[in-house]
C-alpha cells in the first residue's frame, strides 16, 4: 500500500513540473494536425482511385 501512495505522490510532483501549453499553442497544433490530416486523406484518396482504375483495367 505504501508503494502505491508513494507512486501517486511522485506522479503529482511530476505533474507540477510539466510545462503546459497555452491556448495559442494548442490552437496552432490543432490546426497543423487538421491540415496534415486533410492533405494525407486527399493523397490516399487519389492513390486509392488510381489503384482502383488500374485494377479495373488489368482485369478487363
């Protein structure tokens, strides 16, 4: 039981040392993630369409 209490006490101390991002940093990071996701999904959609067309052509 003492080990568990010590663990949670250490976790609490570590969380006090964490440098948390501010609102502007969170917004910037969120925008980057959304844009990267949109770009990657568009790329994968194009590649999927190309492979689908190639497969249809090959199987005719």
